[in-house]
């Protein structure tokens, strides 16, 4: 019985993942001056996730950057990102829209 359920379950999971990826909004790359450790990353991630419309935040400590994915139809402005990063105790360096024009 488990084998008969495995394939339909995999199809459903794949469809859900594809739908969520399709519905994601624009992404932004934020270079953060001073980002050097997991504790730093957690503080920045927490502040960015608190912004309205932020769907996901991925931190790359080695690059000193955060990739912010917005909800569909939402955008992130550089001053808004700078304020969140500042509240985490860091300084926003470069702000780049990856697949949308920055406001």
C-alpha cells in the first residue's frame, strides 16, 4: 500500500513546491557591511522578515549578503531595507534588484 501512495504523494509535493515558487515576488540582494557570523545573520534575518511583504530571507555569510524574496505583487525599497539592516546593528552596502526594478 505504501508504494501505491508514494507516487501520488510525490506529485502533490512537486506541484505545491512549483506553485509556491511561481507565486514568489521579486528578489533583492542586500550587501551587509559587517556580516560575519551566524549570530549576525540571525539578527539581520529577523529584522528583514519583520518587514511587511517579505516572504523569505536567505543569508550568505561568506558573501556578506542577504537575498530577500518578496510576496507576489510586493516590492522592497532601498530605504526600507537600510532601516531594517540598521536596526539589526549593521550598515546596508549595495542594494540590487535581482529580477525586478528597485523602487
